[in-house]
């Protein structure tokens, strides 16, 4: 083998080693599975008055497992491309809920939330425990459409 062939072989070996090391450096990191779960989320829309609609959310439970604690949960109403947080809950920092293996059924301050009549919504329950760096989607309703309201214009009448 000539000196030129040995240099080419050495260069190929070095290049292969560099590529093998490069692939190991960019390998994707495994993401931990969430340890927070919820019961199914049920919601619908109704006419509170002839011109006012409300979204009603049924009670749900949240469970956190393996030593983690609840950091927060929120309900998000999605209307087309617009998403709005309609309920945001965070427990006391010195006493997070629940303890490992427990479930909690939140008593929402309100189970009925304002909505636009005639619009289509989907409700998402998102949650985070102490082992997570982000909120996870724990459940979501199918899309539902609020009833069409009836709007009236009241004009003042002056009588002489």
C-alpha cells in the first residue's frame, strides 16, 4: 500500500468516526410521560336568556401519580383559531394538591362561562404537575355550537 493510499484510508476512518460522534450528539432526547390524568371533559352551550348564551362544564376529576403534585390546571375555550382561558386554577404554593395517588374534583367558582350565541366551541382541560415543564392537554370536548340568540333593539319613546 502506498503512502497516498494509507493517507486516504486514514482520512476515511477519521471522517467515519467524526460522523458517528456527530450522530450521537444530535440524537433526540426522550421526553418523560406526564403523570397527570383527568376524567373525560363534558361541556355544552345553552341560552341563559333570549340574547345571552353560556357554556356549562360538567364536574371532572384530576389525578396525579408517582410522587408528583398538582401545579395548575385550566379550562380553555377554543372558537375557531381563537383560544381563551376561561378558568385558571393554581393551588397554594406551600400546600400543592393532590398528594401522590389522590384524585381531586375541583369545585369551580363557576361552571357556566359566557359565550357568543351562534358560535362553535371546543373546551380543553390542560394540567401540569411538579414533574412537568409544560401544560398537557388532559381532555377535550368535541365541537359544539351555541344556540342562536334573539336580539331586540329598544328605542326610547317620548310621549307628550
